[in-house]
C-alpha cells in the first residue's frame, strides 16, 4: 500500500464492493470516479465511469486527479497507475474474513472511526437470516452460479460461507477454489437439490448438456435472481446480510423440505 499524506479526498474505485464500502462508511462524497459496474447506491451512477476493473481507462483515471485508486488485486492496471505517480490500494475480498479486513483497511485509509461496526451489522444480519431457516430445509444441497461460464460460488467463497451459515450444503467443495469454472456436466453429476442463479445466466440454461434431467430443474427448484438482487448477492461488501436474506428466502420457498415446513407452520 502506498503511503498517503492525510486521508484521501478524491477517490476512484474500480471494484463495486469497494465503492459500496466507501459509501457505507459515510464517505460517498469522496468518490470522483467508479468502474462501469458500480451501481449502488444509485448516486454512483452520476459519477465518471472509468471502464472495468480489469480494463480501466487509464487516461480517464489520470484526468480525475485521484488521491488514491481502490482496485482489485487481480487488476493489471496497478503497475501502470503507480508508474504515473498515482497511489493505488489493491484489495479483493473473497471470504468473510477478507471482507472484515477490507472494511477495516478502508476505514483506516479514510480515517473513519469504528469501521468495524459495518462488519458487526453484517454478521448479525447473516445470523438472523440463518435463524429464519426452517429446520426442514437444512442440509439442502445447493448449486450457486455466479455468472455464465459457468462460474460457481465454491464452499470457500464468501457466498459459500454464507450458505454454510444458513445450514445449506454446497455441491462445490472448497478444494476447487472460491469461484471455479465448472464443466456443466459436473453440476449434473452432483445432483443439487436447489439451484441459485442470476437472471443474466438463465438464457440457455435448460439447453446445457444433461440439465433437463436434473431433479432440481424438473421440479422447478430454481431461484432466479433479478439483476439488482444478483448484484447484491455476488458483491462481498456491506450488503452481504441482504444477500443472506435473499438466499434464506430461496431456501424457505424452494428447497425440497419447504412445503413440509410451510404446512408445519399452519
């Protein structure tokens, strides 16, 4: 991390979750530019867009005269920006522990007291979502698709960790990494009880080899999340508790034991 003289007043963010964290810390006004995918809060859409996290427009970033650029560690733009004398902070949360660390680091960078309170709120929200899960749907075997590829949320990702806290079983083991690209036939062989997928990935899903034979597909145990909800779910930031609530609702409504759970409550 480059050393900064004082808290930065002009920030460019190249990762949606980092921009959301800056705003959650009450410092949205310091953002002068964001990547093309940053959409929450809505005010971010009014800022200058500087391309994607992996393919940012360097000239556009330089023109904004940022004190610091926040970016993912996987971005290749860091070295180019540093060579131009721009301070860069590379952070890429993939697990719950990462998210907590990133929030603390951004809090320190912006000189905001008690950034830890954001994590405490997330943690409490995920716990509350877990407590809302009917016992009948626990241990449901879930396949969570992050985006077409298909790329999945593995057991070791922040999404996988949330599913574990909700009492679900992930069909993608930690050994495959946080967000592995899978062969569609792997998913068929794994026989998930429930599929969680974003609207952007649904087109052509039924045409994937063997997918129509899956019980989850035949019995319509598929939760399709609209784009806005999907963004909430796949971003490791302040809205993770809302993501947990969306997954908990999916389990309560679509998991194999959901009907019995609903009847038991009547």
